[in-house]
C-alpha cells in the first residue's frame, strides 16, 4: 500500500482568521474604517489623544458591545434629565399658580372698606402687581420646561428604539462569525486526532496482529488505508470550514461591523447633542427667569415699558402713614358734620294752631317716572354701574337666572354604555338656553346674500357645503339663521358645560383631528340635526368639541373682537390700574356689533364657569386667556402684542359680571 504523507498543518493556521491578509481593517486619522471594499465613514472623529486605542477598540470584537453600553448610559442620562424637567415644571407651575391666587385674594382684601386706604392701598396694590408679574414669569417658565420635557422624552424613546434594533443586528453578525470559528476549531481537532492515529499506524509494527472492525478483522494495511481515507475527509472538511469562517470574518470586518459601529455612534452623538441642547436651553431659560424677576422687582432706569418704573423698595417707601391718617380723620369729619353749639326746644308744626298744613288732594297722585327700555338691540351694561365696583374674578351680587339645560339622561335617545365616559359636570349649567336658528324668519323674508363656502366635506371633496358655517362672518350667519349666537357655538358650549368642566386641560389639550374634521363637515351641511347633549354625537371626545369651537373662531373672516378695535383693546390692556383698564375694555366691548357682543357674552359666561372648576381642570383665567387670546383677537401685525391679547381676555374673564349684565 502506498504511503501518503498528510498535509502539514499547525494550530497557527487559525491566525488567518484573526489577521486576514487581504481584508484586514485599517483606520485612518479621520475616523473612518477602511477595508478592501473601500473606506466606510463611521461619523465619529476620534481626535488625536488616544486615537490609536479608540480605533483598535472600535475595530475589535468588543467594539459593538462597548458602544451599546455607552449608548445605554446616554439614554439613561436623557431620561433622568427628562424626569428632572417634569418635576421642576410642576413645582414652578404650582408655585406660580399659588402666587397668582395669593395676589388675587390680597387685591380683593385691599379693596374692602375695613382696610386702610390712601397711599397704603395704592402702593400695596403696586406690590401685589409686582408679585403678579413674577407669577406670570413663573408660568411661562413652567410651560417652557414642559415643552422641553416632551421633546427630550421623544428623543430618548427614539434613541432606545434604534439601540435595540442595531444591538440585534450587530450582535447577531458577531455571533455568526464566532459560531463559524468554533466549527473550525472542532474540525481541526478531529483532523489532528486522525493524523496522529494514521502516523502511529504507518510507523508502527505491521505484524502486530489484526484490528477488528464491524465487518470483521482488519489487517494493519487495511487499518492504515482506512485511517488515511478518514484523515483526507477530515482535512477537506477542515479546509472548507476554514474558508467559510475566513469569508464571514472578512465580511464582518469590512462591511457589517463598520455599519453597526457607525449607526451606534450616530445614535450616541444624537442623544448626547440633544441632551446638551436641552441643558443649554434650561440654563438660558433659568437666566431669563431670574433676569425678568429682577427687572420686575427693580426696573432699570429709563427702561421703556408699560410697567411701573419704581422698584419694590421704592414703592414701599412711598407709603405716607401720617398723610393717610390725616386724610381719614378729615373724611370722617366731613361725613359726620359739625355738632350744633346749643340745643334748643322746638315745637312740632302740628302743635302750632296758627299754622295749617294743607292736605294733599286725593286726585293728585305722584306718578312714577317710567322709562322704557330702548327698543331693539341687546341690553348692554353701563360704565356708570361700575363706578364703585372693584374688579373681581368672583361673582358679586345675585347669581344670574339662567335656564338649565336638559339632563342627557332625560333625552329621547338610548344612551350607549360608552356615554359614561363623560359624566355631566357640576349640578347645572349657567349657559343660557338659546333658541335654535330658524331657517326662515318673518323679519328676514328677503333672500340673504349668497355665502361662499370655505370648507368641503372631506368624504366628498368635490361637493360644496350646503349651509356653510365655518369661514362665514357673524353678520351673514345672523341674516341667514336669525340667531345672534351661531348654532355651532351654542352646541359646543353646551357639550363642554355638560361633559368637560372636570376634564383636566380642557381647551388646552388638542382633540382628534379626524373627529374635528367630521364635526366641521356636519355643521357645514346639516347642523340642524346636531345634538351634543348625546356624547355619541361627538365620538365621546369633549376635547374635539373644544377644538371645534376654537377652530370656528379662528376661521372667522373678522375676529370676534374685530380688527377695527384691535389696537383699542391693546392700548386698554397697557393700562396698569385695574379699574381703569376694566372700564376701558368695557367701553370697547359695548361698541362691538350685536352678533359679536352676544357671542362674546355667551362665551365669557361659559369660560367663567370653566375657571370656577379650575381646581379640577387646572384652567384658570390666565390659562384660558393664553388659549383664547390670539383666537378671539387675531394675530395682529406685531407679534409683541401677544402678551397684551392675553391680558385683554384675562381682564374680561376676571370681571365677567361687571362687564356683562346678569340678566
């Protein structure tokens, strides 16, 4: 039998797996991974210090795990700062709202007759005004922190999703190569064992006897031939597995690993950059808050603004106790008058017989001076009625007698089980019972002017709206429907009164856009069939009803408070004295057109009802003013007037029952 020498292989052959000759990965100084297939940019500049160590780690088998661990740390840091922003926002909002309530109660207390007046009351109100501006700054800061919290939370969520994806992709590629190399080691062990057996059989004693196999005894030559055949098969298997492992290692080093490393590095950089950006914004907002508060407490000399130029210390030092005391004593003496110097007896004229008191003729009766109400139009309150009434957000005098809306449980429809999602809020509604607009009226028997539709049914975009409501002026709606308050406004206020007073963030949270579009199409085509007393009519989504109401006011060709009076409202809002500002706004409100005045009155009474539940829905007069300021007044030409728009609505809400009559 021919003796065949086995191919000489050693354990050092596996070095080709670790250091391939033609496909070894190299790094250049720019932070790229180069291979036989060309350089691949990993999006990371390793810098000059320790650059070789960084490149070596990124190229090694531990590079992917190292970057995944680092990315996990970045996401954890982002989430921790997100929680910090949320807690800080809540603390700032609670502090600002508490300060707002304190200022309001202190301002009302200072107006009471049992408290000091004069210079003390004047300057004490200025102190309260400074604290009120500090509260406004705190509210704006809290809103900014809340927005930062939402942005950073979304970023951390997206980064975590990407980390899981690339972790699975990168580690699976690494595991395939490791499994392939393990098979190479196993094949080499088998090959080495057969080679040693063959070597002993070839060089040993050929006359040692027979070797027993499955088919009987074998001679030494047959045994040697059998070992030689098995060794060749093992050699072939070892060689093929080695080539497969080398090709997989080459693909991993040149393509898969650089791709995974680059993706994870991009996620790390994005997460770290986003976190750093939010930290920078937090620092900037904190400095702005401190600076704004400092300017409120101590304004700069010559600083042009509508606010007081006096610092908190100057305002307090301007209180004159002596003058206040003298003025009070003088006013009391003027009211009581001088006591007569001598007390004399004077007989009653009826006891004097010389004087006859003529009796009044029974026919001469005093007739009352009947004054008739002005015919036509809406009754508007007079400024003279408010000359001695301080501005107050609370109701003064008897409550208005409004007709309560019907209870949804008494309606003629079957309430679905899902209607329990919106239980009626409170014990009754202050929304006045408004008549539904009539399609025809004797007062408007003539044909109304054609109204152009500005909205199309989303389900049939080529079909125009039958009776458009959105984008139509209030005057045109009054002429067409015969109602000063549009039906869409009435229905929305009714739904919020019944189901939304205890919903947190009502008018601040956005509803479902598809729901708003469907409700808008219904009002533009068949508004007479809408009944929002049934929550199924608005998909059990009261936030969509609130969004529909705000959309109606935004789509008006002329804002509810009209472009004509925009500048007048802004100038009135700049007035610092609360009473003067209220009276100025009252005069402008009385000059609005009838449909605008009626709609504003209904909306203001409704929003006053909403702010009475601010302990539950967290929507006080300030928050409602932020939501409705630009909506009711329009954008205007100067964006700096946005703050004055909010102040206009807030003042109206705080003086609801002084600006609008109760009846």
